[in-house]
């Protein structure tokens, strides 16, 4: 059995902006994570300080990093989807739209 393409890849006019946004988010997350590493390296006792509901800084900061990554991923997906919808519109009436309607007939 031969498997065909999973999805047809087309030109993406939003790739430059999506890359820039991804790099910015990566930079922000890296800085916050670097703060976690610096605290653990220079003053490890600080991580034992209780900060929220009896939880220490290490647990709160660690879970914060996990939740931040999830939130940033959702935001990135939302923003990139909007950019793709805006920037990848067909330029002529016979481009993608007519192809979609012909397939449905």
C-alpha cells in the first residue's frame, strides 16, 4: 500500500513574521529560564523559600515555567493562524477559492 501526501504544502507568505514572533517568544522564555538557572546556581537556598501556599520558590517557579510555555504556545498558534489567514489570501478569484468549490461539487 502506498501512502500519499498527508497535506499539500503551499507557499506561506507569513513565514517571515511567524519566524520573528517565534524567535522573540523563545528569547523571552530563555531569559526567564536563565533567571531560574542563575538563582539555582548562585543562591540555591533561595529556592527553598516558601512563597505561595506553603510551596517553595523552586516549585512555583518550575510550574510557572511550564504554564508559561503552554500559554506562549497557544498565543503563538493563535497569532500565526491569524497571520496565515490574513497574508495567504488568494490574489485572483480563480486561485484557491475556485479550486475549493470545484472539489466540493
